[in-house]
């Protein structure tokens, strides 16, 4: 069977690995930009000052492919990537699955992905342990948990002693190598945010799959009863046609998936992208929590889930300790921040933590995608979805609920310094082609037989919190069923 996978991000990696493990030969079609491919002229319109991480000082993950249609945004800022490995180059490495409570209206039980979650945890280093998150999220990990700071340990110990249905707290589940008897792990150098110098944060860029057609950006697909033809443009602007594929799996991320399918006239010219609203909340760590004695880990250290109770909605927070990366962010965020010496900022920031919060997609403004005449996509605020004001009210309620549980610990939120990302900047979006509604359970758009969408586009809903683990597991499920 001649198969093609479009995309090299986490969902593309999951599908390709599944298909190759089953004995199939796979042609990978991907833009796969590397540093030597890009120039200053290849910039795009992304300016995500809140959540734009660099890759060892480079903005490679955000560079545009030199040729092909553009992806333009107004009022919103969904982040996309044409780099080899996609946004897994700069992600937060969070690997928590969606829980049953957040997927009650899905056309299948999310627990049916348990085998895929387990398979992934066997080939990707995932940290974790049995804790307050386990009842809802399971125990899909293969490495010991990270070593948290002394202040984070106090937070974990406190919540381990109490049982409150409204809140669940546990150590972060991360795709980070913390070590085994045979493998050396994290040395806690605190450089995680800008790229691990020891390459211990998992990324799909490191795959060794064969049969690749790289430096190609797919323009459209032509499906017939005998197969799928792929039209693409290469990095030099030359038009390419690859044909004879019996099945094609699209794993490019929601924006490109929409553009490819709309341009192929497989879906309509407009789509609504659901987003998990993201916000950054500074916290003062009062003396009763203790002075920061040690911290050498820059990724999130704790996940906090606020469950649905009565009329209250679910939300999730990730706690971060001090890292030098916060200094640059503070300089941008604070009035006259550029004039404040680093030593003063460091003094105050070491007495703080940062919580990144995520809302359910149902409580967040959506993004309207529209294919325009030249084949480009215009992204704008969805007018029929949640408003800024409705989102802000849910954020205020979430902060209030969080405060109730952490202030007695000595963590004091500063709501007036909360920064809210534009829709799409948190990179937890998708569900414009939901399974059971606009696609079948194998990610095939209505009317298509040979094209399977396997990225976040086909998730039935967008839950608060990490998205990648669920996207990868669902992609594996689709790949297995599609080639039976």
C-alpha cells in the first residue's frame, strides 16, 4: 500500500511510526525548514510576545515557507510552523491526556485511547508519578518525575494531605528524559525554555524515518477512485506533483490542514477554529512558603486542575518557578521595564512564580478561517463565538477559585498583572473538522474516502490544558484502523 504522511510534527510522527511499525512504507511530505533554509525575507506575521519561545536563540520555528499562499491574521494570532518537527522544537513538553470529564460528548470514549497512550509512553520519555492527577488522567509515564523546587514540594505536600473535589494537583507530566539506569537524564541547568543543550526534551524532529520528500509545501490534493495526487511547491518555487497514493494522512496543524482541504474543494471555504484561551498570572510567593533555595528547571513543575462544580467551568494551570527567561519577559511586560536593571528584576522575580492558565474551548473566543481568492487564508475573530468580555469573566472566576486554594499556602495571585494571549497564541487549538460531525471517526472529511486528517483539527472539542498527548494517541488510533 502506497501511503503518504504530510507533516513532521508530533501527530505526523505518531502516524508515521505507527504505519512503519505495521510494516508499511511511508512517503513523508513536509516543508522541514532548517536554519540554512531561511532568510530575513521569510518572516511571517507572528508576533506572540507572550508565548513565542526561540529555538536556541533562533526564530526558525516561526519562519514562513519561501513559496506558497500566506496565512494572515487579524485580532487573533494562531501560531504555526514550517520547521522540521514543527512547534515541538519550542513546546512546553507537556504530556497530560484529556480526561473523561472533558470528553463526555465525544463520539467515542477517550479511555479507548489507553493503549495508544501507553504505547507512546513506552517510546517517548514521559515523567510522572501517582498523585492527585492520577484518578482523572491515569498513569501514562515511563520516567521518574522531575525534581521540583523546595517551594513546589511544599505545594505538592499540601495538596497530597487534602481531598477537595474541586481541585486536583500533581507533578507535571513532561516529555523530558530524567534518566534511567542506562541513560543519563536532565542535569537541571535551567535552560529549558530556550532549548535543552543536551537534547533531553523530546521533539519529533529527531525521527529517523525513511522515504522522505522534504522541502515541499503541499498546495492541494486531488482525490479519485484510484488514489490521491499531491500538488506541492518546493523550496525553490518549483511546482511538484506526487501521485499514486492509496491513502494520505494530513498532519500539518489546523491552519495548513484547513488551507489544503479548502483549496482542494474537499471542505467549505470557511471554518471555525476552537481555541483554549491562555493567560499568564504572576504569583507572589510569601515568606511562609519559604525562600527559593534551589531551582534548576525551566518548564512547568505542577499541573493544577479546577474541576466543574455546580455552574463553575473547568480550567487548568501550570506552575513555573523562576528562570532567567522571565527577566526578558518582565522587561517587555512592565512599564519602563527596559530601564530596570536585571539584578533588581532577578531579586523580585525569585520571590514570585508564574501560572499559565487554560480555559475550555467552549469558554474561549474562536477563530474564523477563510480561504481567499489567491489561495491564502485570513484568520479573524469568530463573531458568533465567545466575546472578549465573556472570556475575561471566566478568567476572573478561575483566578478567584485558584486563589481560594493556594493563598493559605503563601501563594498570592496578582490579577491586575494578568496577561491574556490573543486567540491561538497558546497553541491549544483545533476542532474545526470534528469527528462525528464534519469528519468520520477516521478523520475523513465528509465525502472523502482516502484522506485522513490526524492533527488537532479533528478533535471533537478542545479541553483546558495540554493537547499534544491526546492528538498523538488519536492519530495512532486512526492510522491503525485506516490500514486494516
